């Protein structure tokens, strides 16, 4: 019995040491760096969006916190339009007081009504290949490779209200509806992997900041985003407004 007791104690000691070692290894892992739009110096309009969003001569570049965020702007049919990313601190929430045909004029808010990096994806972009110039692309300054760890995502208030209630161009979501966001890594021109995020699944529409792991993408030269919706026209693309909001990008150099 004494021998068995000693063996049992020895095994217990080994197990405890192994547990402590594993904890020590986790504690020694360095924390990732984090991009947070709230820590960046941005000039905003009175409506709460980036003051250079519609600049066309020249088109403004968007470099913040060590990252380059894609951005484009042009005049189309006499109207200024943009794609890519745009910082926003808008907290507009009175969609019930505005005709649905005018909701797009209040495109800037996150559904959380907090400061965010708003993204507007070009829904004509092909999904079956890496675009030459992705409309929603993020890279490090000087194209230094990095390893994405996680990202926080939520819906824009405009897209959320369209999915909830519908408008002249989009149907209200029902139990069969869905909206997906894809985060895709690229290294040396080759896709490293992709993460699928459900912005809406049936009538369950994302309405808070949610954190999603990106470590499966590995080391990348850049990441880009694409979208797909159950409400899509074969010719014109997604009827669901192609907006989403991001913040707190955790990464390793």
C-alpha cells in the first residue's frame, strides 16, 4: 500500500508541475498589438464621418495606427460616392423618423452608436478570385507582413434597419435570410485562409460588438473583406446594403 501511495503522490506531483508549466507558457506569450480607432486622431464632419471621405482631387488616403485602409471616392452621375473604409463617430439612431428612401443619407453609424471604422464593400467585386484592388483591404505600413489575431465586428445601423424592416430595394429578413462577411488573408498573392462571420442569420441580426478569431489566417501581406447575402440580384449584386463596422484589430508583427 505504501508503494502504491508513493506512486500516486509522484503522479500527482508530475501532473501539478505539468499544469504549472502550461500556465507559465501561456503567461509568457506576448500580448498582441491592437488597432483601436478611438486612439487615432481623425478630423470628422458635423455629421460624424471622416472629413476627407468624399475628397476626389486627389482622393484621400487613409493611414491610421500603422495600417493602410483602402478608400476610394469619385463623382458618379453628379453625385459623390465612396467605397472602402471611413472612420465614423456618428450616433444617428432616429431611423423611425426618416423615410426609408432617405436612410442611406444616415449611413455612418454603427448599430452600437459608437466610434468605428465603417466599411462599404463594392458589391460588384467577384467572390471567386482575389481582386486586383480589393475595395475593403487592410495592410501594414510599407506592406510589412503581420499575423492577424482577432477583430471586433458589428453591423452598421443603416444595414441593420434595412434587414429588420426592409426598404424600396431590400426585403426585410425572415427565417431563411442571411448576410455573411468574409475575412480573407493573402500572402505572396495566394489566399492563406478565410474566416466567415454571420452578420445576420435568419432574423438574428448582429447588434453588438463581437470578437472573432483571425489566427487561422496565419502570416499575411494583407487581409480583405467581402460579403454575401441571401437577398441578391443576379445583375446588380447584393440588395442588402453592403456595410459593416470594425474595430480593435489585434495582431502580431
